[in-house]
C-alpha cells in the first residue's frame, strides 16, 4: 500500500444486522457472542462497528432488552418496527438503516444457529474484494429430520423451478455497501432475498460452517410460514408454474379431442355409452385442474396487486443508534 493510501485508509465499519421476533430469551447470549466477535476483529474493522438489532414487532420484552443493552454498550444498537413485518422485511429494514452507516453488513439470525465465528473469515474475504460472501451450511446434523428434509426439498424445488439460489445458504451473509445499495434498488414488495442476492452479480464467495441448535427459544418459522416462503420464492421469480398450467391445459385439450373421436366411433358402431362413472370422474378431474390453474394465475395477479400498491414494507416505531 502506498504511503498516501496508508494515511487516508481507515478501517471499514461493520454492522451485524440481527432480525428478532420474540427473541427475549436468547438476546443476552447473542449479544455476548457477537460483541466477542467484534472484539476479535479489532485489527480488521473500525471502532464504529456495531450490532444492529431489528425488533420485528415482538410481543415480548425484546425491545426493552435491546434498549438496556444499548445503555450498557453503545455498540449494541437497534430499531423497532411498528408491527410484525416478517423476517425478510425486517432484514430489509436493517439493511436500509445499516447501509447509511457502514461499509460491510452481515445479516445473521438472533438464535445464532449460524456460526458467528466465521464472520472474521467473511470480513477477510470482503477485504480481498468480494462484495458478497455467503454463509453455507456444511452440515445440518443438528436440525430435526423434518426440518432437514423439508429444507432440502425447498432448495430442490427452487432449482427445479429455475430460481437461482445458493444451496444450503439461508440469510447469513456479508454484503458490501454497494451490493446492499444495488439490492435495495430492486424495491419489490414480494421479497425473497435468497433469490435476489445471486442476481446482483459482483464478486461472490462462500464460507462453510456447521449449523447449530437454537441457543434458546423456539423456531419462529413453523411449517406454514416455511411453505409461504417457498411459495413466495417460486412465484416471485419463476413463470414456470404458469407455463406448466398452460401445457397441462393443452394436454387436456388433446386428450378431449381423442375422447371425442372415440365417442364418435362408438356412436357409429351403435354401442351404448355406459361410461357414466368415467364421465363424472373426468368432470371432477378437469374442474380440479381448471381451479388449480386459476389459483396459480390468481397468485400472480395478487402479487402484481401488492406490487402496484407500493405500500411501505415496514414502519419504524423507535430506534437506538
Ligand atoms: N424472525 C423475524 N420475524 C418473523 C419471524 C422470524 O424477524 O416474523 C426472525 C427470528 O427472530 C430469527 C430469524 O428471523 O432471528 C429466523 O427465525 P427462526 O430462527 O425462528 O427460523 P428457523 O431457523 O427455525 O428457520
Ligand atoms: Mg433459527
């Protein structure tokens, strides 16, 4: 590094964005672990580096605890959303706040199931010129069989539907300021960050870690919410379901032409039509397919409806920065 550069070089500022929904039972440990990580990285990052909690409209003491922790250590900061806006929106709220004050932003879940000790490696990779560093789970041994199987089915479904995601990567990643700014430019309401980030381009890298068990509390992603996320992921990024409906429709049309020909042949041969059961069955079957098709198209129309309204993703009620 030249002398001039050395003089003007100041260590980059890191923000660790942590969405929290009813995480009061885990926050003490989370803060302890993350502050220890910040301490360990003193040579890499500037003194203004911090934790930024995003209280996603929690109903427990989460925000009170964050305020207390902020009093005790100014590196603990937070914003409180006016209502529960969902994990993805909470992340965006954190990114929008953090991007104003930091050079690099790491997002990590409050339960520290993702190993915070790889954050220094993420920062080193970022300092080497990577704009996005994904945390990738090398092992899911601590997850329940159900969580593991459904999560893997989810990644397969996404790639089957043509949505580019990083296998076994959730929302534990580091992004540079310009990558976050590019991400925030996307501005869509139906958020599926895991699908958007790979689209950004820039230089990208990965670090691996073994997923751990929750430090405390329960999962805030029950099966229903997970299905919702998968559905959002597919319908926000892929037109394949609509194409599939079209092809199924064409196949049915061809089949019905075949059946019509067969009925015609039967008529000519004066054979009585005895197929009441098959007739009823096909009516039900076809109506079912039509309804599924309508449902899928309705889902896309609904998404357009939400996008055109352009409602704010979240409202901030309070902040400690
Ligand atoms: N979360 C959130 N808003 C929600 C649901 C979850 O901010 O509506 C946060 C939650 O506090 C946690 C992260 O999102 O920090 C991931 O949730 P969780 O660990 O419960 O999901 P899992 O790891 O079980 O998939
Ligand atoms: Mg978790």
